C-alpha cells in the first residue's frame, strides 16, 4: 500500500461514517441550519482526516546502548519492511496497488472534476452575457430564453422567460433570493471544489445531494414563513418548475424525487425537542470513530542512562547500573516482546513497547542458556569497558567474521544506502516476493537478516539471524544479497566493515 491509496481508503471510510450517522440519527430532522453545518463539516473533516495525526507516546528503548560519555551501541537495526500476500494473483495485485496506476487514475479523475466545475462556471458567465439582466436590491435577475428552471449563484438569480408569464412567478424569485441571502452558493462552490479531492468517494455524491436538498428545505421554510403564499399553491409552483426545468452544474437543482421530499418537509414543520441532542450525539460518535484513523503510536525514545533502558534478570537497569555491577562478560541482545515474556513472564504488565534490549552475564551458565535462546544480534563488553562497545562478537553468527579484518557495529560515519534508508525500504519492498507456496500454506512471520557492509561498500556475509520458514528465509536472503553497492562506513576517516540487521515481515493479508 502507498500513501495515496491509504488516503483514498481512510477518506472514504471517514465520510461513510458521517453519512451513516446522518442516515441513522439525523435524517428527517427539520433543524436545517444544524444539518447544513453537519454536512459541510463532515465533508471537510473527511477530506483532511487522513492528514491528521494524533501521536500517542509509547515508551521504547534506544536501538543502541551507550555508556556514559560514549556514543556507540548495538548492531544497527533497520526499520521493518512488511511484505503482504493477497488473495489475488501476484501480478494482478501489483497492478491494482501500483502507486503509479493509483496516482494516474486519481489525478485523471481530479482533472475531470476541475473541468466540470470550471465549465459550469463558464456556462453561468455565458448566460449572464447573453441574457437580459435586471438590477434588484442586492441581487441581479438574469432572464434567460426558454423554460429554464430558476436557480441562483451568489447574487445572480437565473430564471427562464417562459416562467415569468406564470402566476405567482415572483414567489419562485423570492425562493431564490433566500438562497442568496443565506449564502448557499458558498456551500455549493465548496462542495463542488471538494469533488476534486473526493470524486472517487461514493459517499461524497450522497453528501453532495443532501447539501443541495437541505438548501431547498431552508429556502422553502423562509418563503412560507413570510405568509405571502399558501402551502398548497407553493407546492404547485414547485411541481411545475420541476417538470419543466433543466439541470445546470454549480447551481441548485430540482427534480421530482426531490420535490416529494420537500413536500414532506413542508407538511411536517414541527420541531423535535430532542433534535439538538441527536445532532450533538451524531457529531460526537462520528468524530470518535473517524479520529481513530488519525491515532498512531510513536516511539518516545528513552535517553541514555535512564531507568528502563535495559532488562536484566527481569528488572529494568540503566547502562550505568550495569557498568557499576562489574559484570565480567556482559551480553546485550535486542529482542521483541514475545522473547522477553518467554524468559520473564512476570514482566507482562511492565512492557509498554514492542522491542527491548536484554542484558546477560555470559559468565553465568544459566544466563548463558537464556542468552542463546534469543540470538538476533548481540554485542559483548569485556569487563564492562566502554572502549569495546563497537567490537562485534556474534554468539553463533561466526559467518559474519571477515578473516583479518575488524567488523564494527557503530562507527563515526555509518554506511549509507544509495538514496538513503527510504530508498532501501522501497528497494526491499519492491524486490521481495511473497513465496506462493508459503502463502498457500499460511506461513508468515518476521525474518531477521544480518549482513556486513564491507569497506568497499559491497554487501557480504549475509545470514539469517532469526528465521521463520525455509521459504521465507530464502527469499529474504536472496533480496539482501541482491542489494546494490553502499557508501561504506568510516571510522577515523578510514572505510571499515559495518554490520546491519534488517527485519522483513511476511504478512498474510
């Protein structure tokens, strides 16, 4: 999935929630100003919702361990790359979810929407230039040829010449003047502009129609409140106009189905006392549900030498505390929450993150056995000396050793993938293919691949630090070995070998 595709989905669901709440709780209510505000805010909020982010802080430990006064740490662990297996054939799935295809279709639709809005405005301007315009108080009456239905746009009221010969035709003009007075054209223009962003969303078209219907209810209510025409005669005028009228883009509209709804609203003008409560509840529920899309976790990284950095024998310890313990051989290993709970189930309530660092006294036989159960990537600190923090010593990962050369975990200038880490993630995401056999058998999980970026920038000695299944392991290893040449890391200005670990998450979808 890509950002644009996520926007389309979240925006559609957000507006769908608002529409559903309206249908269940607010439809039929005659508090039309409240309905007007609800519909416009629903459209605006759903359009900007995917761009909103409410960050929920979750304490996490540092990706590297540092001793006081030093800057060094464990093997560099890259961000997880997730590969999905879908129900559709791989080629079809790639086409459907392709960023380029999605973007192309979306922007073609947006351009069409812009053309529709602009052409509608041009049509209105053309009518003004070719028709006779009469000046009225704060408005302009544009009398067009034929039997064109009356409508308004800002302070222009358009009406067909044949309609002016009908009895009580001025009531129709009064109706349109209410649209002008209440500023409904601002709503119409806003909704039409939102079509550029929301054209793909079926709920947008529902909201668009509801906004226009609500405008008619507001104007009807205002005209009848003046008492200059009876309800029966007003209904007759509306019906005659609907039968003879025609639709013009970017204007108010009328059709027989809409007229039936307006008749119902005109007849039932009683105000429900619980209306405002229902609107408040509807807005609250819709906001609560849609805001869930904006919430995300973020790492609140703990600083150096703070309580909770490292887990040692089921307790949180700082690096300073571990150094003071004078442990002869201290092993540090990165592990996920499941690993921690396997060793220390009593810490269930204390674990607030997903990835943790565990410390072991490797001179203790029992702790050494625990250490060997979690072999992702580890460092060894001889006599708790900070000077050895950068030296690599991988439990049973001897294949990472390069004869006659030193391998580092952290250096002054870390290796860089061409284009940066985002480019690396894109490379892995595009190159890794979910094995068909693994997908059929329901195999999924996170594969950790450890490799060395050599002093020449080439990827060397890659191996599976933690595997899931031979099918997934082989695919992850294949792609890592396919990586192009990196910009090598440097220590004191000299290119050196540096180890990396990348987690590739194969996930069934």
